[in-house]
């Protein structure tokens, strides 16, 4: 089952990430990479719903990774930015 729900996709100025089955004691890091593998953003201690400003992003495909506190990959996915 998918843990991360993200919307809108494609996004232009802001994207929302929702962690679905979060226990209150479970926090994650959300890391976003561009398609070339360059790290664009890292949000620490994500739990529940968070949003990310896409002002410095160009149009294109981006990859996100949800990692637990130990750095283990929990889920990954992609989203489009359209300017």
C-alpha cells in the first residue's frame, strides 16, 4: 500500500505530501531529487501533511524518497512540475 499521497500532480507552485498510515511516533525524511539525481530539498521529521514550495524548481520530472530515521527507504515516487 502506498504511504505517500501527493497532490496536485502535475504541480506548478506548491505540492502537498500526505503521509497516510502515520503513527504519531513515526517520523520520516522526505527527500526530493531532480531527474539527474541532484538533491533539491530535504524535509526532516515529516509526519502527517506537509507542503513544499516549488518556486525554485524548473518544469520537469522529480523523484521523492520517504526515508525513516535510520535512512531506510520506505517509499519513492515521482511528480511533475509544470511552469
